[in-house]
C-alpha cells in the first residue's frame, strides 16, 4: 500500500527504538522503518492535548418569588 501524504505511521517491531513514535509518511519516503527496517503500520495522527480547565462552581442565583 503506498504511503499517502499527511498520513502517519508507526514501527511494529517490539525491539525497535522508534516503536510507539508517530512518524510522518512523506518524511520517511519508504514503507519500512528507518531504524530497524521492519514494515511500518498506518495509524491515525496523534490528537492534540487540550488543557481544559474545570468551570468554577458558582452558586446559582436565588429564585424570585412569584
């Protein structure tokens, strides 16, 4: 399967130093790992880490009498 531009790949060799690291397919230029030479696996790109702050627990305004 040809590597598509913008896709990400990972090495599947358990002994490889690059295992678990996302690599851009267009930067590698081949379907084999540059470190160990094993086949690369297509993976989804890593998601950005958003630092969401919890909302402040503010008191609700009192209900108005009818």
